């Protein structure tokens, strides 16, 4: 009988432990990655603010070859919305909206509908290093409620950072390739 009590207690502890840990894990986090691109600031900004260009560099958009994101409003301006709906769960369904634009920054609200419903924010920030060099920083701001903050903090941050690094390398490759004359 003692062994059954110990097994039962161990099971309860194993089930409760993630909930206890999640209580102490931050409910918000920011992922920030940067890449230096050998192009003037305005060239970089004019490229990243056009949501349709994500078809060329975003691994999330390119993950589903049948995905055809739809843009409403004027692309590259405040209020433009890019909607997607994929049959692939890893791409899911959602939309992103340009909510603010300045000469140095584009802010986005990202609304995921499937596979999990949530809302996050993002930003593309451009800073001139020299006349022909720009530092492009991409930031992702997540806010998750308890207890989903635990898997988001442990796995989400790592996945977003990895994917954003790839996206930035793709942008660098595209913008730095020699132009055909």
C-alpha cells in the first residue's frame, strides 16, 4: 500500500510541477535579432515594410508552397493587413497588421488564429551605420497567460529567434545581390 501512495504522490508532483514552475516564469518576453545589410537605410526599410516581400524571405510564408497571403489596404502603410490560412498546422491561420510607421521603424500586430489563438507584436527597426550600411533589427514581443507562458518561454523564444535569424539572412542575401543591368 505504501508503494501505491508513493507512486500516486510522484504522479501528482509530476503533474503539478510544470504549473508551479509556470507561476514563476515571465509572462512576457522579447526576442531581438539584428543583421548588418550593405545597403542604404531607405532601401532596407522600403523593402521590409512591404508585407508582400515576405514571400521572398520569410520561412514562415515559404513553409507552405500553396500559401497565398492576401493583403488588404495599401501594402507598406499603416492599416495594411496580410492574412494567411494554411492547411499546414505549423503555418496555421492568422494575420498581421502594420500599426505604426516612422522613418526608422515599422510596428506590427500579429494575430494568430490557428493552431493557437494569441496576439503578439513585432517591429522592424532600421538604423544607418554608414551611407551604405544599415543595421536591421527584428523584434518579437510575446505575452502569454498562465500556464501557457511556460512552453512559450522555453520553446517559443528559441524557435522565434532561430527563424528570425534565417529571415534576416534571407533579406541580407536578397538586398545585397548584384543588380542585373
